[in-house]
């Protein structure tokens, strides 16, 4: 396969994914498509059985699967950059080692669309959120069906409309040094959060299109006992600090051309409520004090979001596994 043109590079990040990695890989191998693809897997120093499984699949499918095993834990943004730099396809798409594809036409549909629509830099699709090992979705993104079959631009991003980078299909800018330098900004802005910077970097390249298909299952793991993923490794206060720091970094770099007030309000709302629950006023206020002056009145914009969050919390039905 290395001598042929590769149409799609799927890059997969793994970290303590022994329980889920087989399902993730098999969902890629189950694709029905005329297009050529490769699966690039970069493991961030897992200490469970993940690496043994990766070696097994790389040996079994040497023409499709290539594996990178980091010698130390380098974090998500740097690992994404490393994995993308290994990709040789015309297009690249992401799949986490604990997620999986639920549509065997994903590659076929999205490659054909982007080949026929060169005005778009990427294609996005619907994503099912599934709790643990459940095969039933408890939520779908986008939630509003009117968000499908439409163009999405930086103006939509400024409105704080959810998009997310799970399952995106992007033209492979990493094939050039210029493209690699451009996307290296993600790891310069944040060591912890990857997808928010990615959204901006992609949208600054041009508009994307949201296809009316659901192709990915994003697994939401409820157990926190192993402290192996981002949500379980850090406290609410730490995550609030990471996200405000992320916005501060993006605002410093792109604040003159992009309005981040909606996103500040979004994170401020959840941070303020967490502060009230935890009573850690000192810790949260210290982080809030780092918000740029142009967004200092963000409390009033965040207030309706707080009420909405509390209201939805009361009426939400918990998903069943």
C-alpha cells in the first residue's frame, strides 16, 4: 500500500485503552470503500495491555496499520501533532482509541463529498454519545437536526454553536511544512485542551460542511477509579483553569479577528456554578481574574447560561448503560 496513493489517513490516539482498542480498530477495518486508507496509531505511553494489542494488529495488517509508541507521556495536543505528521493520505480524520465508528460508509461518503466540493476545507458529521459499553445513544451532536446539511464558518463558532472535532474529515495540510507549522499553534496555546484550538485553526482555513450522517460513537466513560483520562485526572477547578487559559491564549492570538465572548460565557457559567458548589471562592476567583479586560463583563452574559444549565440539570433523565 505504501507505493499507492493513500486517500485517507485515520489517526488514532491511545492511552490506557486496552479495554476498547480492539473495537476501535475493527470499526476502521470494517469500512466498505473504494478508497485506500491507512490507520496511524500513536500511543502516549500506556502502561496497560494497549501496546501489546497495537503490536498484534500492526503485525497482522502491515499494509494498513502503522504504530508509534511514545517513550514518555507527552499529552494530547503534542500526540495529535505527532500522529498527524505521520499521515500520508490526501485527507485525515481522527478516531480516539476508546471510540468507534458505527457507519461502514464513513470513508466512502466523506471522501466523495470533499472531492466534489473543493470549497470546503473539512467535512463534519453527526456523533452519538454512548455511556460506557451501551449500544444506545443518550445524546446526538448536533442536537438540532437543522444543523445538518449546512455550511459552518467562524461566524457560527462565535455564536458558540457546538461542532466538536470528533470524526472530522480534513484536507491534509500536514503534507507541507507550512501546514505543520500552522497547526503547531495548537500545542503552543494549550498543553491540555486540543479540540477547541483545532476548530479555530480549521475554520480559519475556510468553511466546513456538516453532513447529514451519523458515523461516530463517542464513548463517555463513567468510571473515574483509574484516573486515566482527562476528565478523571483533573479536578473541576483544574479543568476550569485549563479552559480559561485556553481561551486567554486564543484571545491573545486572534482576539482582534474573532469574538470569544460566547465561549468565555460558556465556561464562566459552569465555573461559577462549580465555585458555589465547592465553596472554593479563592481558587475560582484567581482563575477568573486572568480573563482579559475586554471580557470582564462576562458574568452578565453567562447568567442566562447558568439558569439554563440548572434547569436542564433538573429535567435531565440519566442515561442507562
